[in-house]
C-alpha cells in the first residue's frame, strides 16, 4: 500500500523569477537587458539601483543569476 511513498520534491523559485513575475512587461524587458549587460552594470551597481527602487535584488542574487545558466536554476525557467 505504501510502496510508492516518497517525500515531495520542493522547488523554490529564484528571486529573479519572483521579481520578474511582479513587473510590467516593459519593466521585465528593462531588467532582463540590465542583467544581460555586464559591461554597463556591475553586480553591485545594479543591485544598488534596484534596491533604491524597492526591488529586493541584491548583488549576490544578481551575481548568482549571471554566473549560472537559467536551466540550472531552481526555478527551471528558460528565460529568466
């Protein structure tokens, strides 16, 4: 009866995905562009600018996202 009993797989969405889901389409595009442009935005500068605007993405979250492909992310979103 309990042969197939296994714990549930817990998936926690990344902060980037969470924030993107709460932004307008235009703001999503701006954030995606900023995340992709490492020459214009350092991790620290982008994190500071976003935090000043009330978006809780700090330097570490930005660095982690930039250094890890989206398909390796816990959110499993291809285009985050």
